[in-house]
């Protein structure tokens, strides 16, 4: 009838392109829930299977094969993430009986309690309620350890058969759009806070408390032929498979920054495989952490089309003179990287993103090396420590600290970056040197760029002799309250840095409305609300698995 508005169009009536665009704002989990609602929606909204996980777990491998054998999904995969972590265990053998030896049970309970304690000390953000609900519903040690032992047996079967390596080789033949290979040991993140929702992690029962995987094998798994090279298992085997395959389109190879990996001259096969990969036409991105300067330089000479690079700088003592012959003959000769710090000419015209980690770097030498990079768009320094020459009673002496004040002056005065039409964005990042705060980073960018390009104030205080090798609690003082704290294991977590004139409790109350209300109404401090010390006994022992009320969470709220 005229004048009666027509009913709103549903998703199924939209053109496929528009429906797919709307679905791009949804998570894969939401898309999986949406697709079964109707056949037309299922036809319009497709699953986004852009990455596949491979690692020492049968479930991950099973899903990888299923995707590889699906004629539609296999063409959409652009990245393979190799989980470089392994489930840990105490002792030389996995207990097969229902009764676990007391030493192994004690180890497992303590490992789980450590995971719970770390979760309790993390910041409160929107996803925290869902995690704390799992903690309140945590299963007990007896049930948990049986599930964990089954996971250990699955891991053992994969390592013994090499099923993960075979799955990767098979995937190379099937994933025609594959562009990136990532080796990560941050997959599991923290308890109930995984960085990636792998098939293995999705299969965990609700409230499954467990010992978090580590980037190295427990003794009970080290009786295989690779026991001396287990740390680099994922790196070696992916590079070997890429070299053998030859016809792939992989243009990005990433080793996450937390992984300890150094290619030595004694590992000629892996080094040759890496050279073969970076020399391929169109290879664009490399994240590598090689401690040997000669190898790093030779590698960069071969990577002529690189657009993005992350690598590690390592020096030992600026008083050492450069000895090229000795450096080529041995991996362990202390060399002065600063005198050899330069980027091959092709990179100066192609490199757009550069990230540097490491220690023992001369500020002037680094600025001089960066100056010729004409195409650079962004520079990131992560926990780089610099040498400083300090006047003392006995004359000049060398001190090493993470204070980037002198480097910023050198970068401003020794480069032409200020006059470029596209100025490189500079970011300086510091990591917390405390295990329970792993992943917590202080990022300083806007203040740095204002100093470099807008005559702003240097965000770092003058270097002081007392701040040699500054502990994490001195980072705030060194940066004079500049920057923001972020958590690379929890993207939702971000808060400003603060000067020392505010107490921690004042800072927390400023940004937590719920806790501010509870603090006012119940006269409870922030520490009493959030620290595990305030929690009552639970199935994992004292101060574990509190109720939602003890955590200051409304049991009736969503999340």
C-alpha cells in the first residue's frame, strides 16, 4: 500500500560485494555464527581464512590439512604462522599412570599458579571481564593435568613423526596466495589471553588452567635427533622447505622479536637457504635477529628489493678495533659493529620501514648510517642501548644505557630528514625487564618527532652516571613522564606514562571508573581489589581463582 514503508532490507538481500564489505568489520567467530542463519547469508558472507597455524600439535596440523584440501579456502591463505613454543614438563618421561609423581604434580601446580598470578597483575581493560570469568570457573589440578598430559602425548607424536614439517611442505604446494611465513613464540600469550586463536587453543575446555608453553623443549622430548637444534626447529625447517620448493611466492619472512636466534657459520645449510630466499625477485620483508655483524651485512647485500627490515645490532666494547679477518673466521670474536655499520647501497633506495633492536651502539655512528636511507618512512628503536662517554674523576669512561637523548641530537643534526618532503616517523620503545610484565612496552613517538622536526623539547633527560644499565623503574624518570605504555600481548591495553609526582593508586583510580566506585563505597584500595594477595584460597592453592565479587566484577554483567 502507498505510504507504508517497506521492511528494511536484510543482509541476504544486499549485493555480494556490499555484504562482504559489511562482514569485513566482524571477527571470524562472529562470521561463523552468522553464516548458519540462512543459505543466502552463507553464500554472501565468506569465512576469512587468511592464515593457517602449524606447530607441534595434532589439532593445528589437522586444520591446516583441511584448509589445504579445500578448493576455495586454500586460495585465500596468505600467511602461515609456525608456533615455535612447546609444552613443558618436569622430568625425563611423561607419566602415563593416573597417579602423577608428587614432584611433577608440584611443578605443574606451581607453573599454573605463576600463570594465574601474572593474569591477576595485568591491567584491567574491556576484555578483562571475560578472562576473569574463566578464572572464576577454573577447573582443578587433577582434571587439568590429565588434559595437559594428553596434549603432551600429541606433541610427542608430532615431533617424532615430523608431522609439522610435512604439513608445512604440503601447504606450500596448496596455498597459491601464500605471501608470509612467521615464526612466533608468542602464540599463547598469557593465561586466557592468547595472541592468536589457534585451533589448539580453541579446543581448550572453558576454564582450562595450564602451564604456558615455552620456546624450548623439555628434557623428555630431547631424545630425538634434533636435540641440539630444537630452538631453531621452525626456522630451519621452514627455510629448508622454501628453498627446496622454489616456485612459491613467499615475499615476507618474520621471526618475532622475542625469539633467540642466531645463524652461525657452522649452519651453512640454513644460511644458504636464507640467502636463497632474500635474493628472490620481489622479496620485501625480513625480521631477523642475527648476532653476527658480518653475516647480517652479507645478508642485506643480497636483499636488494627489501622494503621492511627488523634486525639486531650487537656490540661488545667500543675500545675494540675492527678486525675483519678475525670476524670472518669466528662467530665469537668481539667486534666493533659501529665502524662497520652501514647499509648496502640498494637498500638506501628501497627500504621504507626499519626496526632495530640490540645493545652497545654508538649514537653518532648509528645516525651516520641512517642518513643515506633516502626512501625510509619509519624508524623504530626497540630497547637499544647506547654507549656514552662520561667525564669522571679518573678521566673519560664508557657507560652504556638506554637513554636515547644523544642519539636524537645526532639524528637531528647529522641527517637531512628535516628537509625531506616525507619525513621518517621515529618511534622509540622500551621493554619491561620483569618477567611478570613480559610484553609491556613504553612507546615514545609524538614527542620524539616534535623534537626532530618541530624544534620541540628532547623527551629524554641528560644522561647521568647513576643510570648505567637503568632498571625498568628508571625508564619513567629517564623519559620524564613522556610516552604511553602498551602491551603487545593485549592490543586493548594502552595508558599514558606518568611523572613521579603521582602515586600508582592515583593513576589507577583516574582511569578505572568501576574500581573508583568500589574504592569509594567499600573503602577498598586498588591493590586490595586487584592484587592476587587479596584473593581467598581456591583449587590451585592460596590466593587463586577468586570469585567475581572478589575481583570487583559484577557477576550479572556481560563479557
